[in-house]
C-alpha cells in the first residue's frame, strides 16, 4: 500500500533515528557506519541533502542521502544509501525521500547524480545506465547497476570515472 509521505531535511535530532533506519534496512551495520563517516567528512557532506520521509508524528521512517563525488573532474552527487524501516518498505517512503533529495539538489544548483544500486528501482527517478554516457568505476560492478542522472538538461552528464568520497573506500 502506498502512502503520501511528508519529507524534510534531517535535523540533528534525527541522527539516531536515521542510524536505526539504515541498520534495520541492511543486513550489516556497515551502511550505518558509512552514513556516520560521510556526515563527519566535510568534503562529502552537504547540509540539506540528507532527506527523511516522516510518519504522521514526524518520526523518520525512510532516508535518502546525497553526498559529494566527482565524475572525472566534474562535481557530482552520489545517492547512497537509501533506506526504509522494514515495516514501512513498499509504501513509497523511500521513493518520497529520493524524490525530495533530488529536488533539493536541483534547487541547490547541483547537476549530476550517480547511484550504484538496483537497476529495477532507480530508473523511475530518471536514472539511466551510466556506461551509456562514458561513466564508469574503478572497481568491477554489473554494468546495469551503475546509473546516472542529470538534474538539468542544460548540463549533460560528463564522461569519466566516478570518484566517491573517502568513506566509501572506492
């Protein structure tokens, strides 16, 4: 069942709830540790690009994070992770958080976003196969899993190798 979700940028008070969401959504605590490391990295973190979908009591149930990366020498954003509490999955909470994050990035004047994820999920937001634009990684991943999106048609996707923020270890 889908729901109309309210979204907003995270606040300091949301940090523990976001950690709980990410830990509950993934099989290991590594992704939650990644979010904490990205939050502490001034080269990666961009205030206003960690978005939550909240329930009717304003409690976060979904989270989408955009942090700085580069495609070649061009600044871009990395969408990762996207997480939803298990009992709210398949309700649209994750999609609402992703859409809110992409909209916030566009308002901030950002142009490009990459995601390494499920090729059945991310195309609904406009992501397409990155390799079609000459975008790749320094590690081997399935071609269909690396996707990219331009937020502004006046700024086509650049070609190059994605350089993630240091906490990603890529």
